[in-house]
């Protein structure tokens, strides 16, 4: 089974409880933070979805402005509506913890957790050969896509997921050396790309994994074993003596 783990922390900016048509509780949570990158701090927002009775229980206990850490996994969803295809990468939460003595700072738009965690660990295979280019500052950046899977207990089968990858500098060169189908272990952080659709003028959002570590994996192929001969358990017949 593929590794599919995400660890996110931040200040709770909002939470909303709703129910599906079948009555399943669904809790939507947004966590706000800043993670350290060198001498800078990058803003990070994580929207998570929790399902089931625990979602209903937590909805009454969560406090906006409090820092929390969540653990979960990524789920790729795609659909077609009015002839148009759409997709998104959802973070499905599994555990949620309150952080004590967290470095929460009040900023213009509200409280933010400094030193927030934004960590993703995935194993899967590259869906195409990575593409590499140089920025205007001659910095190498590589783009690729990873296919991975997880077990869907409700459906009784594995589900396929996809995420776009981005790697910079030495990691870009390392990623670009790999080929389509290469199995890899990736560690990185989620970031959200925002742009405006040229035709509809609607803002679009896309989650991308900013790769921080690449480990190529080699598949182990089983070989057919030859049967091992074991000594016979039958005792040799003893010769009878002549009368």
C-alpha cells in the first residue's frame, strides 16, 4: 500500500459542520500559519475535511483563534458538470489535536501560527517524464506529476490519486533525471497556486507539492524458487538373513 500522509498545523480560522444527504457529518476546517523557509516565513492555509461522528463531536469543541495540528491524507477528486471537467485535491483529516504554548501572533488579518507544520509524505510513480526549465534568474525548476493510491474501505477497492510536483535547484536536476513510471518516495510541502481564467475571469486554485526530498525506489521482483529436495523418510529395507 502506498504511503499517503499529511501533517498540517495552524490557527483555526473557521469551521463548519454540515451533513450529506445520507446524514453523514462533515466538518470543514481551515488552519492558518506561516512556515519557516530560510530566513523568511511563507503563509500557508490548509482546508481539511473530517467525516463521521468524530466530526460532529469536534465541531462543538473547536475554538477559532486556537492552534491545532491535524493528520490525514490526500484524496484526488474529478467530475464533469455541464460538459466541463473539474478536479481538486482534498485533504481528508483523520486526527486533530490542540497545540499548547503555540507561537500564535496577531497580524492585520487575524492570528497566525508561526512555525506551522506543512509536511507531506507520498510514495507513487511518475505519470510522465519530468520537465525542467530555467527561470529568468537561471534557477532550475522541474515540474512533474505523481500517481499514487490509497485503500477505500467503503468501496472495498484501491483509489487512484494524482498531484502535480514542483522542485527547485539541485532537487529539480535530480527529479529531471527520472523517467515516467519511476517509483519514488517524496517529502515536501503543499502550496496553492492561484490564477485567473482568461475566458471566464474566475479565480482558479490548484494544490501543488513543493518537493523537498526525492528518493527513487527500486522494485524487487520475485523469482520462481526451485523445489528443494528433502531426504526420503522411508527407511531402506533390511536384507533378511538366509536360514
